[in-house]
């Protein structure tokens, strides 16, 4: 059987789309495919000379090294964006020399030894905490740490962060997490928040009012499962009703160990990925409630695995070799 010759594919010689004579004005954007990390990483779809083109942008560090950053620090102009009412303050920091450097700045003052330790680079170790270990070593540690969290009562009573409050339920409050740095002005009309572009960074927090509830280890029985579901449902409702982010677009989870020892649940979009959603720290709210349904004292019996920073207080309290 005779076969027809295969036509050879011809391609134009590739040339750079932009050069000294033509810049980004030749790119006609059609769609933003990705807009991540507050705009520090983005992918755009458009056309150049009538053909589809992709432009991926990743923001480079404003300073080449640590010495350059230290040298530029005094020139940064600060604009306060939020103060937690405790030691946490948040600022927009921009270069006053017009160089374009811009940061979101978190300032902790006065900073505790634990807070300093958490910011240092550190080796990590995995640890399996069984019920006996929790009772003997971790529960006393958590109780001591919880005693230093008096500011939480001020948040739960709406004495602090009232402007961030979305829900004031009998057993908990739902607030905008201070880590949500792109949130719009809190004194603006809340109706304008729904569907705003910055809702992609949604981050909410539900905090239990009962000081005896320090972590998921203290959840038990019908009341414990009900509280988890109530917190989950309130977070989902706030995400949908206030911000227009539907329930199927968010995850609700607890941290173990938590950053502070008062039971609290996080709510973030599925696209929001940070170390706090890793499997060795995050516990999905629905799973937590289901575990308690299956075994009322599940979290008093379970072995929970997590990572620790070598040298931090809990690592030391557990007497783990470095």
C-alpha cells in the first residue's frame, strides 16, 4: 500500500517577545490565571502579535542580602494597619526613597522568649504524644501557657478587637484573624466586603470562651462534638455571608499544638497553603467531631503526632534529645 509523504512541520525561528525596542506594552492581557501570595506571584494569559502568550511574574527580594536590608531599614515609612490590643502590631512598610521596596510588617513588642524562639530558624523533630505523655508532661505545660493568655478573654468579651468581630455566640466568638493582612478597612461598609478581591486571602478564627478548653485534647462527649460543629458552621457561614466565599471553598481546622492554649478553630480558603495546614499539625473540624462521635474520649486516649522545633519550650519540657 502506498503511503503519502508526511509533510514536514515548519516553525518560525523563535525570537524573544520583548527586547530593547519592544516592552510589555506589546502584551495584551486577557485573563489573570493565578494571583497568589498577595500578588507576589501571578500568571497572566494574553496575546502578543495575535498569538496566545503566558507571562508569569514572581516578585524578587527587595534587597540582595541581609546587610542591604539592614541598611535600608531606617528609610522605611510605616503605616499602622492593625493593633491586636496586646503585643502584636501590623504595618505597611514602604521605602521612602521611591525604590519600590514594600513589606507587610508584623511587630511583636514586647516579645517573649517563646516568640523569639519561634521566629528563629530551627531543626524539626517528629514526636508521638500518647495519652500518658500528655497527662504527665503536656497537660501541665499547656496549663502554664494558658495562664499567660489573658488577652484572649478581652477578645472574647469584645473589649479588644471589636472591629474584627463577626459572630458573638454564647460559647465562642468568630473574628477576622490578624494574619489576614490584605483585609479591607474595618470601618468601611461591611456590605462592600462581600466578593471583594482580597477575600481570596480569607482567614477567620473562632475562639472558645471557656478557658478550660485549651486544645482538642480537652474536647469530649456530645458537648465537645457539638461545640466543634457549631464553631465550624459559624465560620463557614461568616465566610459565605460576609465575604461571599462558599463553604465548599474553605477548610476549617484546629492546630495541635496550637499557637496559644485556648481552643480555637481556623478557617481559610482551600487555596491558602502554609505550614499550618500540614498533616502533622492541622486537624479538620469535621474529622474531630466525627472522632468524638465514635469515641467520646477519643482525644483523651489518642496518640497525636506533631513536629517540634528543637530548643522550643515544649521540646525542652518533653526532654527530647536535640
